[in-house]
């Protein structure tokens, strides 16, 4: 007989109920739950191996979030009509969950753990990624897999000045900030998000509100755990230890590690010195030591470096490269280093360097961002590449990593805040950052280089956006802490916090934070934000010195764009039957034309790298959509000749009669030899027959009137017109 499901519910606020249930689905997993809000249902499962793999010396956690297209009643658009590898949105959601869960496991726990979260039912208004970490944590909570604490995660938005926990899709579209925050009952664990230049204090308010909401989630998970009867965690095999080897390592290398760390040397010089010392250390152990002891000695050596460098920073207030705690590394930057891209910049900060390009495209180059709930086209996107040579390494090139997706997303969200409104800016813009050197904070270098490249390309961004990565080192024994500006790669590894902040001179545009330490107070958070602002402003000053404003125009070789707004009724005329007209315009002018219906109007975007071609296409479209005005002068080809006059196409698709009497002030007896079909004739629209809708044209009124020639209405003035 099947056991009865167990569930708990809580109020998310505003009458929105969330229910967590276990015991019904996926019962062979170590832990499995469903989380439901409205029609949105997530299934989360977790399984852990009972023993670590032989020789494993790291914690292998894998987290995958996937949205099933059936959840929204859709079939995937791929050739195979099935869910393929995770898209960028799913990868980013997986990273958010992974970063929040990873610190929960004991440091000596090395068994493989796999967490899978699937969207199995979609709701148009409920954003599932805001519930995904709750589902993952709840699955762990109802299992016996060892974790230190329970966590959850919420999204914070702000609409019309009011903060909202887990806003709906429609609310998020109106929000001026969006932060996803994960926390335990006592401590913040992870923050990621974007804002339209919010203040540091606004961010702190969002964090405090999120933490209060998360505590409600944690209480519900604890209740579910108690109902399930989970009272103890499974035993697991702990890594081997050898205190004798540890003492030898510390005795041999501690002082020399300190001396190397205190030199303030470059990354590779310092790395070479550490490696040479490690070789001496291993040789000092003698021939008799076992392979396990050698492995432990290497581990203890890394532990020693971690301890020595942290204490040096806390006690000496001295960093690995010799900087002060709040000092930014030397800056070097230039725009337009590459002649052919539409915009480019080279940004170097210390030993981190980004070469970034900007490329303009049309609506045909929009990026399709597809999820189970909906698919949207993005007109601005950024790609981040991290080749192995940037760190002096040799690695297989196996496509884009999750890290590259995450770093690129942070930079894109930050720069997006300054991009012009797509309703008035028709270009599709692609930014590509290639990291050529890396020693910490390459994502922040991407933000800076991207801002410079956008201005170099002539994108009308109003302000520069810069970014800086902050670090934190704490020592609970005596309460000492150090906040580090513009951290190195080694400082990121040995620190207790990695806190990236981007923004303009007027506010924050993006945030990404991972906290590895318990008990981070809001006072320390405020201090870190203030120090980050100073670092950000220092970098911004240098960026404005490099290029103070966006170029007034795109470069000569960049595609030019003009957007025309036409009446909705003319869209069909511009396109033509089967696309005949628009294809002819593009073929004859060498331009690219996109038409989009927006409300009661049509937006016609015309692109070309050639100014004359662009003007020709614009004139063509304007001709098709123009409303003939009596009294206006036009020029067009002769389309037909009769004995009584010529038919002239004075606007595309619109012909009028140029009567023989309106060709010249002289009396003409016939049309012989006056025109050939195709001749261009300048005419004036002088009348419109209200009954037939036919247009009357005149050529003679554009010629000087012969002296003594009476005007119409005077004696003799109507004789030619009457013929």
C-alpha cells in the first residue's frame, strides 16, 4: 500500500499560498518534493552516493534545473522535438541554486551529490526560478544526506517604490530592480540581480526584506522534515588525516610562505615561488613516505597558504600584490583598437584584460530566448569568452562553460540598464568580451570594456557603467575583518566573500555576491558597499577620461539605420503580395528592411552601410506610404502615353494624368516625340477628382509663365485647359 503524501503550506504574502509535498513522487530518490504556487509545480530530487570515489579530494555537487515544455503545453522547436541541453536561462538558474547549496555541506563530505529540479507545470504569472532553490533545499531537508542548515531563496522586485517578494511576471516587467537572494535562518548566502541605478541603502533594504521572507520558507521546511521523521544524518567516510605530516609541513614552510606572500610580486612570480617551495617540501619528507602522505602533504601545504595569507592581510593590512586594502590595481584602457568591428575597446586592470567588440545587426539578428512559458527576442546580448591562455594554462576547448554563461549574464544585465529603449533604437547589438589575461574579476573588466566599446560604437548610452569585485576576510576568534577592493584570483579563493558591484556614478546596476562565512552583519555589508562605490567611481573617472560620451554617429563602415513610422494600413503596401515589393526594394537598394506592427502603426527599420542606398530605400518607402497632397511637386517615370496625355507614376503605386494641355504653355497638337516610357518628369499635383479618385498633374505650372499669358479664369486663360 502506498504511503500518504506529507505536505506543509505557507503564505507568501498577498494571499499567495505555497505548498511543499513529499512522499508521492520519485520515492526512490534520497529526497524528493514538489513545490506548488498556483499552477506552477516544481519537482526536485536529490541523490547522494554512499561512499566517495577512490582518491577523490573535492566535493562533486551537480545541480541541473530544466523546464519541461509540456509544463506549458508546448512542444520544443528543435529538430528532434525534445528537450536538449540546458539553455542559458536554465544554466543560470542552476548556478543560482548551486552557489546557494554548496556551502551547506560539511567540508569533509566528498560523496557525489546530484540535485535535479524540473518545472512540470507552468503558470503564466508565477516565475518558477524563484521557487527552485526552495524546492532543492526541501528535497535535501527530507533526506538523510548530511547538510549543516536549511536554506531558501526569493526574488525581490520594486514597483512604484514598493518592494515585492517574488513578484509576478507582469509586476517584474514594471520593476526597477530585481535581486535574487538566498539565505539560511541567520546568514545571507548569495545575491544576484540588477537595478536601474538603485542606491546602496535600497539594496540593503531588499536584503533585509528577503531574509525575513526566507525565514518563513525555512520554518515550513523544518516542519516538513519533522513530519517526515528525519532525525539523523547518514554517516559518511571522512578523508584520511595525518597530524604528524601536518606538523612537518607547517614547520618547514610556514615562514617561507609568509616571506613569498609578503613580497608583493606578480601572479606568475608568486606562483612559481610557491611551486618551488612545494617541491622542496615534498623532497624534505624523504623516500619513506607513502603516496597518501604525499597527497596529504600537498593538501596541508594549500591549507597553510590559505591560513598564512589571510593572517597577513588581517594583521599586516598588506595584500599579495602589495596594495592597500581599498586600492584598485593600475588601469589602462583604449577605444577603437580594432579597425573593422563597429566598436571596440581594450580594458586592462592589473593582470586582468578584456578585449571587447560591439556589432550592429538587424531584427534578423535578435537572440531568441526560449523558456517553457514563453519565447522572446532580445535585441541586446553579450557573450563572454575565457580561453585557457588567459591564465597561462593548456585546456581542452569544449564549448562555453557554465561559468562563462554566468559571467556574461552579469555583465549583460549591468550594461543593459543604460541601453536605449528598443522602441526607438532599431539596432540589434551584440557585445563580445574575450578575456586575454585573468587574475581576478574578469567579469568586471567585461563590464568596463563593454561600456567603453558601446560608446566607441556610437550607441547612445547616457553614462558609463563600471564594476569592481570586493572581497572579505574575517577571523572569528578576535573579530578582525578586512574588506578588499578589486580582488585578485588568489584573494577570491582564500576569502570569505566574493562581492561584485557594477553601476554608474548615480547608482548600482548589477550585483553578484557569494558569502562563505557565517554571521555577516548588515554593518559590514554597508561598509563593503561604500568601499565598492569608491572603487567604482575611481574606475569611472578613468573611463570618462578615455571616452567622455558616446560618439555622435556610428562609424563609416557600420550599418546605418533609419526607422520610419507609417500608418498600419500601409504595411501591406510596403510588403507587397508575397513580399514582392519589399524584396524589390532590398534588391535594388542593397538594404535590409524589417517591418513590425506596433499598435496602430508600422515600424519600418531600414539598414545599410551605404548612405546613398539608405536614402534611396527611405525615399522608396516614403513614396509608398505618402498621402498625395494637392499642391506638392513630385518626380516620377512616365508609365504610359496616350493621344490626350501621359500617365506619370508620381508616387510608388500612384499614377496621375498629365494632360497634353498641362505639358507646356505652348499649344501642342499631338504627343508625338514628347516623352518615352520611363522618362522622369517633374510634375505638380493640381487636382483630385472626388468622384473617380483620379489625380490631375501639371508640368507647365512649374515653368516660367510666358509674358502676357493670361492666368486661368482670365479671358483666354482657360482655352487650353478646356481641351
